[in-house]
C-alpha cells in the first residue's frame, strides 16, 4: 500500500504545475522557488537564485517559440524532499523548426526537484538542448552508432 504523505502529494502537484506554468510562459513560475534556489540545465550550467533562474528562462525563450510538455504521460516519483518527473516535450524553435524530429531528437527529459517545504529549492533538468539538431557532430555520431547497430 502506498502511504505517500500529504506533503509529498502536494510537492508532486507543484512539480507538475511547474510544467503547466512553463508551457504557458507564466512569469509567476518563479514564485514557486526559494530565494536561493539552484537550477542546472545542460550546456548552460547552474543558475543561482530567482534572478538568475528568471534570466535563464528569458534566454531560453529567445530560442523557443512554443513548448508543450505531455503532462498526461508523465512518470512522477517522490521520496522525502525529492520529486522526479520523466516525460516528453514538443515545440517549435524561434527559427520555425518543430521538435522533436523522431530521428535524432526525441523530446525526452527528466527533471529532479528538491523541495524546501512547498517551494522548489533545486531543479536539475536533464534534456538534450539541441532541439533543432544543429549540433552536427553529435547527430553524426548518433547516426553512425545507429548504422552499426542496424548491421547486427
């Protein structure tokens, strides 16, 4: 029997609501973070505090015109102060490229949230930030490995 506490359930709700707010471009998303929150994003690094997290979000918005997380298919796990969300996302870059393409871009992500009471203290986002497949060297490597596997 699952005996997830009320606070864990509330934290799961907050984590899922984070994605709704991000998808809507709601600037109030910053209000669900602690003042000293940390955020990690690949190829960017770590943002410290609400101001840096907000600046990161604005910078990401300069490259992504639309973003939609497939919330209904999330896997959400929690333990103690942590909530982990695994899922998929899709969208369009500001240059008009739809993602994922299903060839070398798959739109999969995993976010690890650490909470302090009912606020996000830390969020580490694990995603391929090459939404438009412009990282030619990485795409070529993946294709070469796929080709070698196909011959097995």
